[in-house]
């Protein structure tokens, strides 16, 4: 969990002219504070898309499939925009696929990272 952001950093450093997008769930995003500091300190311009469901969705699947009770897989949501801004990025909430497409325009060339919370 949370591996998309450090992989995006590495890819962008290896191929600086290539637009890079990391897609990480909201639980994984919660694990990336150190990586967001690296994005800020090294001025690595990547786009991070965070689908928000306030759950450890993949972990939740197995007990649900086995008709077992789920414990500890739902959580209070993180303010993706505030976290992005706190680490020097630009945060935005997007509510549709069309909104995400529009939000991508002009984001690949900035010196800051952009975090998009994708809500349903």
C-alpha cells in the first residue's frame, strides 16, 4: 500500500520530460507523508489521483466474500486537499471523470505536485 507515489517520484526523476500520474487509494495516500515531503523538497512535479472511499477496500474484499464481519477497514476520510497544500502541493477535489480530464489540463509542467481527491 502507498507504493504509487514513491514509484512516481523515481519514474519522474528517471524521465523528467515524461508526464507522470500516480493513482493511490486514500488509505495508501495516508501512508505517503514522507514521499510528499520528498516531492516538495526536490520539486518533483507529478500528479497524484486519490480515489476516495474511506476504506481499506482491497483488505475488505476477502472477509466480505467469505461473509465475515469486517473490522478496522472503514475510516474517517483525510482532507486530501489540505494534506497536499501542507506539503507544498496543489490540492483539488474532482467529482467526475470529465472533471478529472479538465483538471489534468496544464498540470504537467508545473514545479509542484498536484493532488486530486476523486470522490464519487
